[in-house]
C-alpha cells in the first residue's frame, strides 16, 4: 500500500509539472519563431537601399521622393523625449529625431506598421 501511495504521489507530481511546463514550452516556441522572423527582417533590411542614420530630411526627400504620408510629430516635451517624426513610404518607414534619420524599417505586409493613432 505504501508503494502505491508513493507511486501515485509521483504520478500526480509529474502530471502537475507537465501541466505547468506545457504553456511555458508553447510560449518559448512562439518566442523562437518571433526571433527568427525578426532576424530575417533585419537581414532583409540590411540588403535594401534604405535611408541611413544621420541623413537629413531633405536628403531623404531628394533620394526617395515625397513620402506617402508624414505622421504628426511626437514627443518634444523634454530633452529626454525629443521630437520624433515618421515618414511612410510604400516599402519602408523612416523615423527622424528632429531633422535627422535615426532608423529605417521595412513596412511589413502583416500591417503592424500602421498609423499609431488608429490603434484601439
């Protein structure tokens, strides 16, 4: 009888551990998939001719033309929050701090680079 109780306790413990670990494994798999998508996207961006950090707004306009849209500037409330501008082109998005490019990213087909003011 002692063996049965001991074996049953171990079985219950293993079941509980499995139930706890399963969601963790699913999250880890999703995170790994997301990481590989991000790595792919960064590699794709590196191979493209995108505006480089430090370029001015006029240099970007001269090289790539007028953007499809310019979002309203954000920030600027303090030196720690400088004014950030975002210009959307068909295939990429350019972020400016004041007048200079700080980052350019591909505009993803998933549509997650949409107008932030439209987010609910």
